[in-house]
C-alpha cells in the first residue's frame, strides 16, 4: 500500500517552508499611517561610544542605530560584531560609516568624539583641537538631521555643549550635555552605601560643572522621601560636615580612579547616556541633572555677557529640555553654583567663544 506524502515533510513533494511562512493573506489590510522608526546616531566609535551603543541596543531604545567615526574600519568592525549578536538582541538596523549621510533623519545624535591629550599638551591646546573637531562634526549632523536633539558627551562637556549649540544654530532646548547625570548616579551610590539603603531610594543631585567645581546639593537630598539630614537625625546616625565633603570628593575623584585602574571609563557613562536617550525619545519628562543653557537661573550669567552651559535638574522629553526644576538652594550652594559658572566662562573666554 502506497503511503501519501506527509504535509509536514520538508523533502521533495512536501511543504515549501518559505511559502508556508510568507504566503500572502487573502484579506486586504486597512491602510495605516506608517510609523517612523526611531533613529539614534553616535559619533565616535571608541570605548565610550560603543558602551553607549551596546546599552541602547540591549534596552531596545532605537529601531535604527548609526555609528560614525573618522576611521571607517572601526565603526564597520563594531557594526559587524554587533550584527552577529542579532539573535540575542531586539531587532535593530545598525549602520556604520565615516560619511555623515548615514545619520540622515536621526531623532537623537550623540557625540562622544574628542581629541586625546598628547603627552605634555596643555588643557587649553586640547580644547582648541576639540573646538576644531566639533566644527567638522556638528554642521553635517545638522545638515542631515535638522530636527534632531544633540546630546554631547565629549569632555569638557559643558564647554563643548556651548560650542555645539553655537555651531548648530538650534534652540537651546535641543542641545544638551550629559553633564553631571553620571556624577549624580555616583553620588547616589555613595550615599546609599554609607547609609546601607538601596540607591534607587536616594534622590540626590550634583550640579554645576562636570568637573572639580561641581556642587553637591545636600539640602535637597532625600532618602525614601525624607530629607537626608533629617534621615540621619531620625536614625541617630552621627555625621559631620567633613563626612559629607568626603563623599562629594569621592564623586569627583571616582572617574580618575577608574581610569587609573582600567585606562578609561565606559560602562557607567553608557548606562547614564542611555537613560537620557530613553527620557528624550520616549517623552518621559523625567528629571535629570544635565548641562543646559543656564543663563538667568540662580543669577548665573547676569552681568557677564556670556552664555554658559552647566548642569541643573532638567525635565527631559521628546523636544529635549522642557524646563528646569526650581530646586531650592541654600545661599552657600547658590554661591558655589555661580562660582562653577565662572570657572566655565573663564575657559570659554580663553577659547574666544
């Protein structure tokens, strides 16, 4: 007795697997408005840029990811390496080139590229080289993505965010520096570690310059909704001002420690920038301490005639900066923030911007 061919067979005369998977439906779907894919571009395929890219991919923040670097082999190699992990990641189209045309129609452009300091080179010389580099980076990003939000990560981030704003011609709400978002994360971790609580229950901000003149806002720190100084009193935890200053000093020096141990920082800034990307692209309207045009806040910039970007708690959404939180500062904190602004302005005046 002859056996009939099984419909589940993939052999000759059996089921055509490709046709079974992709057989056209007989029903006509109603017309729909195409959804624009979310696109992020990252300029700079170094350690920081790729840590950001990897975090963005694993957190499914973009439909398209474009990598740009002056050396074309580097982003192409990174692209291939990431594409080979496609089976383990959310579906994302990854592009790579040294041509900025690959960034066309980006919703968010993240700039991590920066000149490296040569042995014996002064900080000001390095700044001038970064200024020249940004003159090559920002205009093409604006050309290909005129409606994008620029997120600057390159250091010194406050000065270079101001440079990017001036070169782009964008309204200030669409040019943001990563600022002290990571510093504040380190701050929250150290406070949580000191108090033996979960870092997610700590609300704390470092503001001002992303650097040595940053300011810890102790007066507004809370743990589980309780102001931190009151928390310490209630838990009968003894503290001294020197203890608080030591924690802030650890925040400032923590990046130097990581660099001395592994040569660079990458993972923490990757997560930090991904959190900013999520807030912007998903219109979360969450508060982050990022570098924004600070003129007029807490008396900053009044009488100086200069524009200064520094970190303040800002509400982020699809249009970029949607507002700055009106956090109460003590007189001492306000003075320190103004001094931090002066430090940045002094550097900018030497650069001629």
